[in-house]
C-alpha cells in the first residue's frame, strides 16, 4: 500500500494545496526525505532529476516554519538564477496569502531592491551562495534563527566554483542548524566534503518513481564528419516538440545551428556568455514552444528545469557518468516517457559501455533506416556465406514465420510521435 502525504504529517494547509493539485501520494524521494527532515536530522539525499526533490524539502520545511515568527527560518542554496527563481515560485505557491514570505536572492540583480525585500521579514530565502554570503557579511541578512539550510544540486554546489562560499554560509549559521543536501548523484567526494558541516548525516538513495523506466537510452554510431547530419536526421525522425542537445565543442555550434535552421528545424543556442535577460528570454521561448531544439553546454544548462522535454541528445559524450545522469534527467521527469540519444564515433563505444555500467542503465545501439530506428544487424564473417533459411525459395526470397520475424522492427523501437509544434515530416 502506498504512503500518503497525510501519513507523512505534512501540515493541514499544505495538504489542502496538494489535494487541489491532485497530489495524494508522495514520490519515493519525498517518502524517504520528509520524515528525516521533520525529525531534524542532517541528510544527503540522492534521487534522479525530475523525481520531486524540490517538494521533498519544501513540504517539511514549510510544515516546520512558524509563520508568526518574522525571521528567516530556512535557506535554500542553488547554483543558478533560473533554479533560484523556480524554487522560490514553488515555495510561494505553497504559501498563498503570504506575499512577502519568500525572497529570492541572486547575483547580478539590484542589491538595494533585495535589501528592501528582506526588510519585509521573509521566513524563507532562496539564493545563490555568493549573493547570500555578501548580504550576510554586510549584516543585511540575519541567520541566527535559521533552523534548516538546503543545498540543491549538491554535487555541483560543492565543486571548486561553489564549495568555498557554501562552506562559509554554513559557518555563519548556528552549529545545530539542520543541513540537507539534495542531488541527482551523491558521489563519494560530495559525502566527504559534506562531512565538514554535517553531523551524523543520513545518506539516502531514492529510486525513481514507478514509470520512469519509460525513458529509453540509445546511441547511434556516426562518422565524426557527418555528426551534424546524423543529428538532423535523428531530430526529424523522432519528431517531438522539445529536445535539448548537449555539446562540448563550442566551435561546432554555429555549424549545428545554421544547418538545423536551414533544414527547417528551428533551434537556439543557450550561450554561457548571454546576459541574464537574453538567457531568460531564450528559456521562456523554449518553454513556450517558439522553437523546438535548445542547444547548450553543461555549464550553460546548470539549473535548467523545463517540464515536458521529450528528447535529450548527447551530441558529444558526457564527461563522466554523473554528467550523463544530469543531462539525461531533463527528460522523463516525474515518470513521464522520454528519449535519450548519444551520437558517438565507433572509437567512443567504450564510453557508452562505461556509462551504462556506472549508472545501471541499459544503453542500446540503434541505427536509422527508412524513417525508423532499428537494431544493428549481426556482423557476419566475410569469409563465410550467409546460411540459407530453411524455407528459402529457389528465387532466393525467404518466406514463412522466420522471414516475417526478420522483417519486424525491434520491440524497443519507440513509437513515432506526431504532436502540435513538432517538426513535421519533411
């Protein structure tokens, strides 16, 4: 029997909101995390992208917060502007009637305006580490009443770029403050780094919700000189409304964008040097379906959370298994179906095999032919003639059940999708 939110002792007001949204049963990560957080324990919680991690910490935090007490009682740290804003919006949606209860703090925004919002006594702050630390050190934000600090995307937040400011923020809070780290992957180096500021932290590795197995992981072998054409043919074949393409080599982007647009596959590149306004506009247009293909790098994609992405393409292989998980987790969110493709050279097969072994995810080889994805045909010894089928006719054409089976597509072939806003069938 599945657990309900009522059994997890979420506050009555939050339960009402969840019922209105027809959310009755928690996802695995929510069922695992909420009791620990309500107990006040430190925890490192791993769960695939898109499994409900944000609500896994917001629901218990907001259950514990005293809305009558006008102090910051919880902080959520996130690596990017987009993720900060998104988390803040989710929290605001759970606190109707409390317009000033949640404040997002991001670098690059007007500090004076942020200070004015802090004067309205929020109970929850969502921030990038650098801006939060800056305001704490300027004494514009008091953290003596903070009971819980959450680090979202912890594996990214504790790397060389964010590790120091995150640790400095932790030092500013009281020793008994609850520390929670959430991420799609919790490797050993993250656990080691977290030991510095957590105490007896529980390590929880939650499963994906039932149905998440609907994400199919595949790879295509391509001549490196023809990868852009392989990408074009693939996007045309799957014909979905939204795809994210990951690249490692920036110098290849112009060719990809120009060729896809030339072949009536509208796309944009999310550049790391784009202004905050340009970045926000590009992401919003992608969400709205103005163009169906978003091309990005791992750095530029940090914090992107766009529901409904149907296809992920690794135009260049991910740098490691964790990055493969992060990229791929942007489709199949909350148990939806999704497609993940890697386009590799023959010499890069070992990379895919390594990722499959590290992640436990089967990644099957496919090739494109006659407008379909098929399994590769077995390689025959060139020195031996092909064996004749038992029912082969004198004219060389096979018949009977075996012949019919040989013509059938692989059972793992995804159904072709025809949806409004897709690419059509040109």
